[in-house]
C-alpha cells in the first residue's frame, strides 16, 4: 500500500498556481482516477523537475517513465488540463518564447508508449508560437543517390534547407565528419539515449544502429529551415507513426544492376557490406510500395533530371502549405498567472520584462491549431495581446 495522499490531493486542487517568489512549486491536476503532480525547485546551483502520479484507486504514488525534453527549470508554474490528454504548463519568470510547455499524460503518443514500456508514461514537449516548415523524409536503398541529391539541395539553398544529423554506431568513412554527416556514437550510449526517450525514431540497418534524435530535427526547424531526414524505410515508417508531420519521398534506381554499379563505384564498402546492402535493397524496394507510406517516388536515373523533379516537388509543396510562410517571433514577457477560457483559449497574465505594475497585461493563448507534440515540439500556438503589452504582439 502506498503512502497516504497529502492534504492537497484530498481537496481535489486542480489548478494550483504557485507563488513565483517561492523556491519550489507544485501543481496537481486530476485526469480520471489519476492525479498528476508536476513539481520543480531550484536549490542553489541545482534545479530539478519531477512528475509523479497519485493513483486514486490503489492510493499509491507511481513514478512514470518521462519522455521528451523537459524545461530546464521550474521556478513557478501554472497547469491547465487541455481536452486532448495534454497539460498546458506555463512557466513563471520566463520569456514568452520559453514559457509554454506541454506535458502529455493521456495523448495517443503516450498511450502507445505505455504499451511499449509497460509502465506509466508522460512526455514533455515545448510549445512554439506559430508554425514551421514541414520536414522532408528521404529514403531509398544504399547507393541510389540520396546523399548526392540532398547535398545538391543544401548547396543550392543553404538558408532554406537544413540536414538532420543522425546518430549511428557505424564507423565513419573517409571524409565523414562527426557532427556533420553523423554523430558517430557508441552503441551503449545510443541505447541509453533511446531508453531515455531522446530519439524520434531508430532502426538497425545493415547491422548498425541508426537514429534521429528529437533535437536533430527540432534544432533545424526552430531555425526556420526545412529539415531533411535521410533515413531507411523502417525509420520512415516510425516517423509516419509519430507526431511529426512530414513529407515522405522514396528514391528508386532505374534498375537493380545500376544500383549495384553505383554502390561498387562509390568504393566505400567492403564486398561483404556491399552484398548485405544489396540484399537489404531488395526488401526496401518492396516495402516502399506499402500503401500510404511514401507520398512520392522519384526515379534517380539521370541525376540532373531527378534533382529537377525533386526541386519541383518541394516547390509545389511549399506553396501548397500555407503555414510555411509564418515565422516564429521571440518576445520578451514574464508570465505571472493563468486562467482557462472556453474554445481552446487561455488567458495569461503577463508583465513585461524588468517591469512595473503599469505594464501588466493579458495575453490570449490559442491552442486550437496545435501541431506536432511529444516527443518533439508542439507547434501552432497562437498568441494575441489583449491589453497594454501591445507592442509587436498583435496577431503573432
Ligand atoms: N532509421 C534510420 N535510418 C538512417 C538514419 N540515418 C541514416 N539512415 C539510413 O541508414 C542507411 C545506411 O546509411 P549509410 O551507412 O550512411 O549508408 P548509405 O545509405 O550507403 O550512404 C541508409 O538507408 C540511410 O538512409 C537514421 O537516423 N535513422
Ligand atoms: N543519377 C546518378 N547517376 C549515376 N551515379 C549517381 C547518380 N546519383 C548518384 N550517383 C553516384 O552513386 C553513388 C552513390 O550515391 P550516394 O549519394 O552516396 O547514395 P546513397 O546516399 O543513397 O547511399 C555515388 O558515387 C554517386 O556519385
């Protein structure tokens, strides 16, 4: 039998904003038979953030598996339960661009992860104002020309596209740089990071472990660039099942013989590795036909015409996506309180940084068009100034 619930549980305190002056803070939110307690404190040089669950049926505390990337510190916060199994957490004493966080407690992602881990799971996600360009997933058999096409794109449009640098346990090839082509990693370290929920997807490919960290994608997207992922078909499948809204392109060779020729001509693999890659290529070419997996299949016969087709496809997608144009603005404001409103709207009481009471104001947070979510960012937040903070805040 677990420890007796503290007084605030028995009072069913659903929205417990803490005093921003205090060193520690705690909120408790009831979802069904469970109460989610989010607590944080700054203790000298150390700061910590904890999530624990009080199960009202068994009257015991449960410490969940925590996925995603959490805030660095919580000096004070307010919590609000949204309809989709997410807690909206607004940090006090933080700039507006860093104060909005989500803790998923009963979202589809968390439900799926509970089955995988066999434990209670919660997942953090940072809230981002506005929308971001859709990432592009590029898959195809080894030697088909993915890297060549991506390099051309990055060279021609360096400010538009950014590459998601994967982690891998394979050894670097000559001319490959750590942190540029891959993060070359030891298996035990990568496996721990996977267990800690730092990866959007991972797969065993040609006998090595490869994976895309959440940060690899989000760092590129945060910078306003379109993120390109070069991953295998298993990885593409995992990303499809994730909260990341991406475009999926499969590059196919004109023939199997041509693929073999390119792979050998590249000269980066031993004969044994070439054989393994060719065996896997047959399976990948088959799997790519799975309905609903890839949005586009491009044949890389003549390089220039394939590159032209890729550019055309991306350009048409950019104009078709109305969100691509919106930019994320960074605003300075301190959050000092929050209350809920109907229709996915929440009011946040703010005061401008380094401020006095005269500049206190209200912000309206619109959560009606959220995109993405744990284990990456939650994008699509709308923020509108309602009061005197006005400068630069209207219609972000
Ligand atoms: N699932 C997954 N696959 C990856 C990742 N990074 C690279 N790959 C895939 O791993 C395979 C092998 O990549 P690599 O060793 O660079 O060889 P190459 O494809 O012959 O250039 C390719 O199909 C890549 O698309 C990743 O982060 N996740
Ligand atoms: N359309 C093409 N025609 C002929 N050779 C190509 C073409 N595209 C790429 N290559 C060559 O094929 C080899 C494999 O390409 P690469 O980009 O490394 O493939 P991947 O990243 O898919 O493994 C490289 O030597 C590259 O120069």
